[in-house]
C-alpha cells in the first residue's frame, strides 16, 4: 500500500498530524486529537513530546506510516486510543488493557492517589483487598505504594484476571488474584484488611443513552452496568464483605455513581459505617471513604 492509498499527503510528520486533525477534530476536539498524536508517536516510535515538536519535518518509513493509517481508521470508529496502543498510564504504572477489562479512568487514578496520600503510613504492613479488580490497576498501584502490604484482588472474569496477573508481573507487583463474584460474598479468603477498595459496576442501564461510543462499544458491559431497579447491588455486597473483613481501624474506599452519591452513602451509614463523599477534579461526587461508626474521631 503506497502513500497515496493511505491518504496522507506524505510520510512527513507534520502531514500525518495534519490529516489526523482534519479527520478527527470534529469527532473529538483538537486538544484530544493532539493528545492522540503524542500518544501514538510515543507508542509506535518511542518519541516524547519534545522530539515530536522538534521533528515536524522529519519523515517516517512506510511500515510505520501504515500503523498510523490503521490507528486513524480505528479512531474514526471510536476505538479507544488505549486499545490501539495497548496500555494506559496509571499512578506511574503501565497497565495493559483490552476489551476484557475496563479502561482505567483519570477519576479512578485520582481516587487511588488520594488513598496513597491520605492513608496512615503506619499501616505499611497491613492487608489490602481490591474487589472487582478488572485490569488490576488499583491493586498494583497500591502494592507499589505500600510494598510491605499483602494485596489480594478479586474479579469474577477469568479473562480480566489473566490480564491483571500479567500487569502485576510487568509492573513488578506481587498481588494475589482470586476469581470470585462479589455478589456471592466472595469465598476463599479470611482475616481482616486495613484497606478495602473497589471500583464496582455502577452505571444504570438507563444511562446507556448518555455514554460515548468509545465506552459503550468497547468496555465490557460486565464491568459497567447494573439494573435500574437495583443500582446499589454491588455496594450492598461490598458493605457486607467489609463488615466481616475490614479491620477495626480500617478504611473502605469505593468509586461511586455521582447520581447516586447520597443513596450510596446512606446505604453504608445504615450498615454501620461513617461515610464521607469526595469529589473528583471535575467537581463530581466520585468516591466514598468510610470507617466503622465506633471509630469516628
């Protein structure tokens, strides 16, 4: 396939970027398309932002040009950029993703960074339990932040756990992965945990119409949706698990649906916890941190 067939004016860097903007700005916005270019040049050619800025007149070979062509076609089909390059950065870790796992979001990363900066450093040797782990990003980031901690991560999907195990290996993080359904209470682990964390499914079925194609068509429905008539089903299960396995001075942190923040907090309060709602960088209710009522300071 020659350059003419690829629709690029040439194999010059500036012409590649120009076509990306022409084809994609109307779909994503120029700022996001600029970020796509930076991510693709780094993934395909190992270029950082400085090199990309200073190499606009440089040309690339035909085989690399073909990769940019197919990436452009994928982006026009709303395939997530993270699936195209195969990974996403998360709390300093490189997390591989696929259609079998939810792509880690900046809001989840913010929640984990809050945990890392807030949680008592004297708990460096405690146990951590990550429920609905997906790609393993939360468990891996916490293990890297608290190397002495014993981290267990649970998911119902064997395919997701396979990716999570590989991510842990690639990031040098020792995490114990367990296949289990949170809704069934998760058997197979005992003891108490100083930290229990989860980003469970919380998108109501009726909210599908509000979702972008790059999420709806590519993220696994298993990791996203809950029934409209029982949207807090995972939080009920997590509360039950936490009541049994959270240490007396432990912390429970869960990502939430912003539209159900008050209802979710009320659920945990009714189960004996003292919940606090936290907002993300967009000002939306995004996670709840909870302790046992009897340990409120």
